[in-house]
C-alpha cells in the first residue's frame, strides 16, 4: 500500500488535517475577514459573545474584538511553531547525523553538548533566553528552537547509527564515495520518515511553548497571540470566561490536530510499527 | 491410523496481497511415527499451513475452508480455550530461529518448567526433575549447568536442542518443525536431524517437518509434500518423490540442487589477482582498568592467493572468520597485520584517501539482497555512483550500467526503477552488475546466494559461471555451503576458528580431503548419500 493510501485510512489523521487546514485558512484570511485589527477598540469592554451583532466572541477588557484577536493570534502561533521547528531541525539533524555517522570523539563531543542542553529544564531555559534578548517574534522563535533541538539530534543519531550498518552503505564505501557523500546521499534519506513524524509533533510543542511564554508576558508586545490573550484575561477569568476560554480552545484544537497528523504520519511511514491490528 | 489429517485446507490472504489464497485446497495426512516433509520455496505457503494448525495466523489471514482432524477433532475450529490446552500438550512446535524463539531473560530450566506450569501439571520438584530428564534426552551437555543457563550462553545448536526439549515436555503426539535447522551450521544441522530421528523412533511421534532443502528431506523424510504458491504439486513416499519425481516443478527443484558433480578442471593462470599474506584480525570486546579484554582471533595468520580468472571458494561454519577475511580483503575492516596485495598494491597499508581511489579494484557482492541496495535510490544511481566517483563521464557510466543490467539478465529498463520492485534474485543480479561496473580485478561474493531459494540460487550461480567465462573474472566466493562451492569453484579453502585448515582443488577437497575437519564438514552435508547414489562419483 502506498503512503497516501495508508494515511487516508486513518480517520484521526484526516480529522487532524482538516482541522489544521481550517486553522491555517483562518490565519491567512484574518486581515480579510476582520477589517479592524486585533489591537483596535471596536465596542465597549466585556461584551459577552453574541451580545452585539458582528462580535460573535465578544470584546475584551479594552473593548477589542476577540474573534479578530483569535484569528490574528493563529498567525503568530503557526508561524512561531513552524519556524522554530525548522530551526531546531537545522541544528539537530546535522549534529545528530555527524555524531551517529562518525562515532568516536565526534559522537562523544556532540552528545555531551546535547546533554548540556537536555539537563536544563526546557521552559526555564526558554524564559531565560527570551529575557536576555528583547522579547520579539525572532527571539521567541530562536529560544524555542534552542530548547527543542536536543531530542532531534538524539533521534537522528540513533537512526543514522542503525542505517550506517546496513550493507548498502558498505557497498557505497566500496564504490569509492567519500564519507560525507555517503552520509548525505545514502544514509540521511533513509532517516527522513521518523524525522518528519517528530517534526510534526514538535510544531505542536512549540505552539504550546510560545503560548506559555506569552502568557507570562514574555511574548512579542507587537504581536497578538493566544497565550497573551489568556494571560491578559487571567485577572477577569471569573467574570469574563470567554476571554480565556476561546484562545484556550484554539490552542487545544491546533495542538490536537498536529498530534493527530503526527500519529497518522507515523503509522503511514512506518507500517511495520503500526499500533493497529496488534492487540 | 493417521495422527493428523488435513483436508482441503484453504487459507485466505488479506486484500492487496499478491494472490487471494496463502494455501489452497491442501490435503495431507501424517501417520504416527512418520516424518512428513513439507517442501517448498519461500512464499509457497508451507509455514502458513503449520501456523494455521497452531492458531498462529497473522491478523488479516484466516482459514477459509477445509478442516484438520487431530484426535477426531477439527483443530482449526476449536474454541480458543481448547486450542490452548492442545498447544504444547498434544501439538508442539519448534521454530527456525532459536535465539528469538527463546525468552532471553529466562533461564532454560524455567522456560521448560513453564510448559508444565502452563498446563498445570506436576509439583515444583517434579517439574524440575522432568526438565533435567528432558535436557538429558536432547543430549545437552552438563544438564545441571544448562538448566541455570540463559539462552545467550548457549550456542545455536544448543538453543535449538533446548527448544526441542520444551516442545517435548508434555509428550506431544505431533511435532511441527518449521525450518528448525536452516539457521544452523551443517555439522550442527546433521546432529539436530539425528536427534529428531532418534526422538521420533523412541516416542513414536508424528513429525511435520517444513524445509526448503531437499538434502534434509533425503536425510529424514518418510513422506514428502511439495508445495508451490499455496498448492500441493506432488506428494508421495520420500523415495518415490526424490528418485522419480512426477511433476515438472519437483523435477526442476531437484535439478536446481547443487549436486556433488564437480566442475571440470581448468588451467589457471600464474599471475595472482589477490594475494593475502599473513593476515590477522583480532576483535577485542569488554575489558576495563583491571580486566583484560576478551580477544577473538577472527582471522589468524591466513595466507592465500586467488589467480586471475580463478574462483576460490572460502568455506567454513559461522564464526570461522571467513566473512571477516572477505571484508578485510576489501578493507571494510582494517587488519591488525599482514598484507592484502591486489595488482601489486597493498590495500591494507593505504591511507583513507589513497584507498578511496583504489577501491574499484576489489568489489563485493553482499549476502542480504534486501539490505544491500539503498531503498531510496534508483537502480541506475546505485550502479553509476562508483564509476562517476572515479571520474568516468556520466553519459558513459549510464550507458555501461544499462549494458551491464542487460548482461546480468534484467534488461536495461530496470535502470529507472527502485529496489523494492525487484525480487531477491533480481536484486542479487543488480548487486553483481554494481560490482562489475567498477571493472574490478577481483569480486568477493560474501554468501551471495545463501539467502536465495534453490531455483533462484541455481540461476545466479549460472550467471556467475557465465560471467567468469566471458569476462575472465576472479572471484573469492565465501559460503557455508560446500555443495554450492563445489558447483562454481576451482579451488576451495576451508577455514575453522580463524585459521586456514586446508586449501586445494575442488577435486582434492571433495574426493581426497586431508584434514579431519574437512572430512567432518563433508560428512555433515545433508543428503550426501542420496547425492552419491544419483551421481556415481
């Protein structure tokens, strides 16, 4: 069975894809749907959902449109999630590949370096990094990438180590190919599947991290994000539930969609490890 | 009175498989005290038949029709609880790979007594005593020690004996053996076969013995069933099927078996393609500050030469160092001492960069046709990578690759496809084309046909023979199978425990072996007597 066929049979994964496409569409179309931006005051504050026509999710503490904030927040969440994952891959994949392929001192060095990052709690390190840099989209993205690459390096290292022992790598050595060419052309392409799966799950984690940072007020002050919305609504959580409820739901849906997709990818790319049909 | 009677068994495969039924309309009977060999190539449905009896069919595969009568009950349709009571007690099974069939974290004795415990028989003390008796019965040395040993502390043959002891624990009436000797060395194999024959005589069990090897069949079978693509093509008493096969497929299978017929003597040239002088490789494991590391002399002071245009067979059991020797000769492994001279250059002494430029001189054909091709690279890329790295223009390398694919019998249009589109035999041909593309002075074939079915094996051997004539190839042919070596090689070198025991022409080795170890190896080849009947030497 082909990859797509296997992926299609997984209902959860399809639900994930539909949800994610929905979130992406809203993010892309945010400026079109809402003529007023997320920072613009449009009505009096603390309007409940559906209390006034045109404001289905109500207004916040300053009278800004919650629906507009939510749509614009999706852009930040997705962008940070995607870019930070890419950066994390850019750090983790080469490091893990070198460590796994060359072994010996290279491996020792790379892994000790990785462990250095792994021993520091993720979130604490991210806070420190953002606090050192000015909080901005770029610094947040970088901070999230820096705390999330170590698992990538470990995964790639393990994969490379197992692929390296396969006979076609010996065959490539005998063909007189140079070592780095064997690594790039022969070994790495065979490690792509688990990396893709991990990356899809990392996007979800990154979105959560970004929300947590913004919640603590360490977000970019010029970008509306879901975490910031919840953080700002924290003080009025008992009187105006919708201010923290809707961004919370948005985070849950997006993260859930990404996790469903990740699991679907995992089953489709590694059919032998599929958890289905194995009670 | 037959112990087991299978009637019109049909097993369906899930949708999308290459055929609708794994097994179609198969009938057979096994009598008490008889050994029925089910023979077939991979994918013939022989293991599926056995798994159906034990209720071990994989998900998606189900019995569609037919019945299997055992003690007047249809074992295929028993409720799960009854099946559980039956398994182990009345029908037992042994598997191909004793290392994975045994629990690595349990002592051998515990694994045997667990069988009694699962069926609620005997007291603790009795179980232990019975386990000891069983271990003695399967002739494991030092039973008191074995009962406390873990699987990894036993050799392959000992593990298979332990498996047999477990299977025999409750005195089953039927023993199903699924390729129990395939993973073992010839000498171990012949011991296990003897043990099974012996137990059959003593206990009067019926044995269903699944194998792909007609040599094994000739050794032990009373009756034979030949299967192909899920159907029975021929069945009958062993002597009849082996000596006067009726069906064309059986005849072809039998013809494909490497026989003891020796090739004609050929005159060999004096100039050497490969000279190995005093080669040594020691593997060290473990060891620490206060403990000396364990040393294994994988290759211990071996010297040999392969002449231009010669095929030298390198034969030995697992652990004899033959593969290490082969890998050292291409310097995938760097030796600890000695020289590997190819066309006057010592490969063992080159630096990495110089070595890379000399790589093309020696090429290798690997054992596992599935692992030796990159699943994500097209065939053309696999073959042309080497020549292009050598500096041959791409257009010429591609043209040559297509030509070679034609020569190895695949056709030039195979070039743009991916490895998974080919069968094992075809992949091995690709491996050969890849080696030839480098215009090597020597090809090392490391168990190159061991993973293939006999009929495919014969085709690949024919191809190698053909290429040897056409291209004047020199080949170092590493194998554990003397019969295969006899077919292709001019000379044979026998290795044991890292040392070269004997080297000589095929005729010398087969007809007049000097060393005891060589004689042992020759005597252990399954079906040796039957071969000799067929072809008077």
